[in-house]
């Protein structure tokens, strides 16, 4: 039997669950399809916490989207009655001229964001868990903090199903092809006819977007939780989210907000994966040593390793997102990949994807996220590219 809906969503991680939530807020018949269970540890949307920050060293153009993302996260909290976003401020620090600091300063100045520049002595005075090299510079941005990814996804999907969405879990999608109403999605549970489909399949997206597949790199990234030597110094009231950049690595991390330890990870490119199904929960001593190298700047957090988890970065060549219509069909909306820095945007990307599916355009500027930027020859073949409002 074929199921018919207005819009289907393939992949119910960060972007897909947010898109399903936004679709049901608009009253459409929507179906979400997930190959595992929501909140699984096979992709990019697990691990207890994700950074959120307004000042954005990657590029100042992200800041308007971040303003909207913050508002949408707060709207989700009001809708579900649960805390998803905790503000701690964010401390970004590094060697003289470090891009993490200089890029955030540029974004802050361009967009008039509240921020402070600090030297190593002032960092130690304010946040005694840190011991930075004397010549390092730092920036503190008070709006930074962390999101709880598993709770965000659970609440997006919980509210969506209460508003009438259907969710299929443990369901594999074999193909997406043109259909009489827009698209046909072939699954191991049967066929789905939909006017539009939002593909938010994370590291699996290449299977449904052949124009992207040659340009994507999947990397294995390892997260570690460490028992603090002085728990009083690493709680959210005295220890902000952080990003540190040495001349050979870059780390980020979180306060011990749940009694599970200080979480930290390296942000530089990890080992390549042949495909998304190759990921294993196989953190080892070398991974732990790489993360612990960053904790030498945070002695209070540099205690015994408690656990490790692995996740995937789905990287584009320029590390910018892809949010666009597929080359083959204007009925297929691509809402991924996010190159390891996308979760904080999920709330607004869900809105963008729903707008593209239902209205054919979005109020947000997504011109930088065109899918055909990697292959200009595709532009002539596309009948309806998704552009900014």
C-alpha cells in the first residue's frame, strides 16, 4: 500500500526533526522516516551537548541565522516546557592571530555583538580552571552556551507527533524518484508519495543527492568526558563553553553540567570514513591523548577519562552548509551536510526547509549554501534553485 502525504522528511536527526516540527506547525500532512531510532549514536546528533554561539569565527554571514536560531530554540522550550539551551558564555582563546579569536572578533564587530577581549591573566582571574600561555589572546562572548541534542530531537518529534505527524523508525529508504504528485520515496516499509521531500540524512545524504556525493568527506570525530580534579571550578556558573586553538590543534568543550565530567574534543579533521555505516564506537588511547592535549590549558578538568563517543562530520570543501533544492528535482529539498558545526542552526534550518517545501522560497538568505557551488555546470540544468528571499 502506498502512503500519501504533503511532505516527507528523510532522516530525523537535528535538521530532520526540526523540519518535521515546523511542517506540523503549519498544519500539513507530514511523515518522518528514520533508519534507526531518534537520538541514535551513528551520526552527528548525539553526545549530551552541542555548542551554540552568536559570534561566529567561521564567517560573519552566519550571525543573522544565529539570531533566528536562538529565538527558535527559545520557542521550542516554551512549547515543550523543558530547558534545551543553557547560556554560560563562551571563551575563545589561542595563539597570537589565531583564526578562532580573530574570526569571532570580526563577526562581533561587524554585527555589533557584545564581547570582551581578555589576556591570559584576566582569563585565569575570572575562570580559575584555565591556565593559558601568557602570549595567548582570548575573547569572551556572553551569549554562548550549549544545547542538549537528544532532548532537542525528542521534543521536536514529540511535539510534531502530537500535532499529527507520522514517524517511521527502523525504516530504510532505498530511493527517491519523481512521482505523479512530486516524488515517490521507496522504503522497506512500502512506498510514499509526497509533494515534496526534505532530505536531512546527514552523512547518508550522498545516496540521495548524487551531485553532492563526490564533494563530501566523512570523518570520524571523538568526544571525551574527563573527571575534574576540582569540580567546583568546572560547573556552568564558573566555567564557560570554550574553544581553544594552538598552532597544531583546535579543541572545544563544555562545563560539567550533568555530573558526567567535562566534555572536550578536537575539532580538526579526524580519520576518514569510507561511508557512514563504517562508524564504530571505538575511541582509543590515541584519541584520548589528542583530546587531553587540549586539557593542559585547563588543569582542573584534566582528570581521569570517564568515557568516549564517536560521531561523524560530513564536510563540504568550503565547510559551509548545503540548503537547497536537488539538481534533479525542485521537489527534493537538501538540508545537510553541515561540516561539523551545524547543530546550533537546526531550529532555523528546520524553518528554512519547511518554507522551501511549502512556499517555494525562504525569508532567510541561504545564497551561500547553494548545492551547485561545487559544480557550476549544474546551474544550467536546474529549473528552480532555492535562493534567499
